[in-house]
C-alpha cells in the first residue's frame, strides 16, 4: 500500500519524509526540489510485536510495512501543466491515500510560494488542482459512455450519475464526499480520480507552537474545520522536531519524548493513522522461528488471510486456530489459553480481527 506525501513547495514534505524513512531525500529551500518521487518503506509501529518477542524469543521479528512516496510540490495551474503539472498528478494517481502536508509554521528563512502563511488558502490551491484534473477525467468518461449508450442502454444510469458527480465537483465537492451507492462508488474508483482518495492533513507546525498547546493554534483549528467538512483526518506534527527524534536510538527517543511530556512520537501516530486510513489491520503469527505481523484489509476471511503467508495455505485451508492478543497476554502462554478453551477453531467464513494470533491448518 502506498501513501503519497503532497503539498505546495516548501511546506516541509521532504523533511517529513526524511524523518519517516531516514532515507535522506534531498530537502532544500526552493520549489521543485523533489522532481522524481522518493520512495521509502516503513515499519508500522506495533507494541504487540515487542510483547510477543519477549514471550517467544524468536529468531526474528517482522513488522507490517507501509510505503511512503514523497511527491514534488504542486503549484497553481498544475492541472494545466504548470510547474511539474501532469507529472505531479500522475504520481498522485499511483498512490492509495494522500498525506497532505500543510504549512502552519512561520520561518522568514523559508520562502512560501504565495508570500504568506495561510493553511486554508494552501489547501484550496491543492484541492482545486486535483478537482480540475478529476473533472477533465469525468468529462472524458461521460463522452465515451454517451457514445457507447447508443448501442447499450444500460449505460444510461452511469452517464446520469457521472453528470451529477461532475456537477458536484464543479461546485467544489471532492469525489470522496459525493453521496453514492456501492455501484456508483465503484464507478468513481474505476475512473482513477484523485479526490476519491482518503486524506490525512498533516499540520506542519513550528516547535514552539507544537509543544505550546495546539488547541489554541488558529491555523491548526482552520485545518480541522476543513477536514471535518470533508470527512478527512488531521494530525498536528512538527517535521523539524521529528527529524531530530528520528536520528536518536530507541532509548534516546524514549527519554527525549519523556522530557517533552509526549507519550508517542508524531511519526508513529502518522504511520498508524495511515495504516488505519487505508482500512488495514494486522493479524499475528508467533513462535520460536518468527514473530510477525501480516497486513490484510478489514473484512478479510480466514482463507484469504492465510493466503498472505502462502498460496498453499489458502488453497488447502482446513481451519484457523485463533486467540486474541489480549487473551494471550492475560493468560501468559498459548498452553494456558488452550487449557481455558480460549483458542477457537474457526472455519472458512471467519472474518479476521486486528490482533488475532493465528495458526493455520491446511492440507495440499
């Protein structure tokens, strides 16, 4: 699963990306510093793996992973080819969700392309460019379907819905906000629209603002209002501070966060929120060879979850022996859980839960 980090030039995208991935992406004070997107694969923080590792002492521990893509800064007119234009938009089209970095910090040494700090204006700039691109795509599809409708009357419903969607988008409505049934939603998804993708607004704040009480920050509140209206998520973050934290060891990081009075780093929260945004959960396998988190979509049934490990597991699926992580921790061992009848035998229709600890039985 890929998440694209987007925003105007000089809002802190590459600084945030560097902190997330420690990949050393170039970061500089001029537009289009990032031309080709940088890609980093990041472990999803999961304290359950640490506890299972303490219990089983495995030879290795493997977390779930998520991919972040640092995409070039967008400017007004991108949908018409300005700046990196179509290249920028094509890179967004390839990701599953968007982390929209919004500048909420003051710094005279870092120029803003509009000359002032205004999160609402910046969000509107990005969203309008994405909408302009989407409207063009929708109109092309309406044109194709209208021509095909002469020989296939079943397309009439599709054309009618797409025209309604286009009209709503022309009035500033993101595709993800359009009310639609399952079939209509599938039409939007199959059109490869940009504004149908889920979004987290990452409010990039100065250190003083971030640590001094974000609830009083007017710029942060402005972003929250926008996000609430469109059903998106917001996460306050200080990319500069997170870049400092990212260079520390695990022990140093814990001490540093404690000194700041912060329970969990902003990056850990961002990665976890991104995982959730994509509708992903983890089931766990545990034993002496390996403790591992496996990524699946919410609603995945046991045989398909087993197929994540190996296709033979899905093909020859017999049953899943399942206990919840919390029950395992409460009872101290798998043997104790079995004695109390807490290890369940689940069949092909079982829908996996986040934190299920599973042993799959199969025969090929």
